[in-house]
C-alpha cells in the first residue's frame, strides 16, 4: 500500500536576483532565508526516498495559450521539458540554467488521470505542456544537487476566471490521497505559490499583500482545521491576492487532517513568502 | 472590453519573437485589423502596459512580454 511520505507548500519564485531587483537587499535576504528552509525540507523529503513527487502548481499563461485553459490538468508521458522563453523577463528568468528535461512518473500520473475520470473529476491531460518556474523553482531548490525525483506535474487554473473552487481543489486532493493509498509507491507532494500577492491581478495593487489573511490561513493549517478553508471563495482569494492558494487546497485535501509547521513566513510588501511542511502520521 | 483579443495578442507578443518584432516596428499597423476597442488599440500603440492591464490584460503577461514588460519595484523593508 502506498503512502504520502512528504508534503509541503512553498512560494515559487525562488530567485534572489529577482527579489533584489524588485525589493532591494532585504528581498534577497528574505528569499534566501526561505530557500534555506526549503533546502532543509528537501533533505527530509529525500531521506524518505520517494518514488514520485506530485507537484501542484499553476500556469502563468505560459504552458497553455488561450486555445484551452484547463481547470485541472495532469501531465502524462515519460518526460517534461522546462519552458524556454527567449529574452526572458522577470519571473521567467528564474528558469535559466536549469536542466531542459525531467523524468515523469508515468504510472502514477496515469492512475491519477484515469481513476480521476472514474471518480467524477473531468481532468484535462497533456503530453506536451512544458513547466515553468511554478514547478521547477521549488523542485530544484528541494533537490539541490541530488537527482530529481520522477515528477507528476498537475496544473490548477489559478488566474483565468472562472477558476475551480477551493472546495473542489480540496476534493481533488482527496482523490490524490486515494490513488496513492491504492498504489505501491511512496509519494511526496508539494503545492507551490503564494502567499498573498498581486490582489485582483491589478498593477496598481502590486506591492500590496494581505498579511492578516495569510496569518488566518496559516493558523488553520497549523491546527489542522480544514473545514473553514473549504468555505473560501475564489472571489475572496482574488481580493486578497491568494490566487495560488488553490494549489495548496489540493495538497491540503491530500493530507487532511494533518497539522502543519510553518517553516518560514516573511513579508516583502510585494509578496508574503512562505514555506510550510505537514506532519504526516 | 475584448478579453480574448487583448490577451491573445499579449500572449503572441510574449511567445513569438517575429510577431513581437513586427509589432515593435509598426504597432498601429499590426493592431489595425484586430478585434479591439479603440481604447485597447490606443493602449497597444502607446505600448502602455498599465493601461492594457486596466483594460483586462492579464497581469502575468503585462509583466513578462520581452521588451515591453512593466517592472514594479518596492522600497526596502526590514
């Protein structure tokens, strides 16, 4: 019987140069402190020798064009490439220097997809979508110089309204847990993004973050109180700049009712950086 | 507001270098036949990403189109 052996959520622009450019030296120092905690989390993850790592993250209008915007999408196949952006700007530069190709855990991805359809989740699938910083910045920080664990990338549509609800993402996480339990693998799972930043996705509000809302979310996570989270609305997440918490909701559903430890929380003004690890039974 | 036209144009400007170069050489010509409102067309011709965001352009696109991206910086915090 399979087990979830590691679960964590974290901010996903893990790039000291980006935050120094945007927020000065304090930005660099804070993201470096956050990355130090994520590296320590990675050492604990690798000590569990996971067979696969599920990564729940969002697309920044990179992998999917306006041809189709899937609510929930499972990346299947044998390999995934990192996104390549010529003349990259801002967060897209975080990918530079990373390996071009990563192995996937094909069997686990197929089980999540096929069993999900049977269970009532009308999941999108992709054989071709590349992955951007939302996946690779945390994955590479967790692994350091170690070989990268076979991945199962899963996208949640966090930005293009209408998004899936927090309750639906939580329910999808329950599905992930049931697939892992039914299989033979030891599995790690991470969710990326956040915490509060870019409320309403409006440029005049870049620089605002809702720290009180973040602390409320983290308080619920620390206590393992997951019922209030399922009552959140996508409207609340938009207003408070918590769009990417939808990714976290899938992870929370996968590990509920486990309580979490906040390894790092830092206010930058532009964003509240966070790294959280769950205490699994 | 032409949500699709604005954002599909931003997406192509980000992803297609040749299209971006055509735009930079002649923005008015490139947007002339697109299904944009007059306000949207004027914002693109002016390369005004703040206005484009206010008109419905997705934030992550207006912050990442090469050569046109808006960069917002912040004061140091302790």
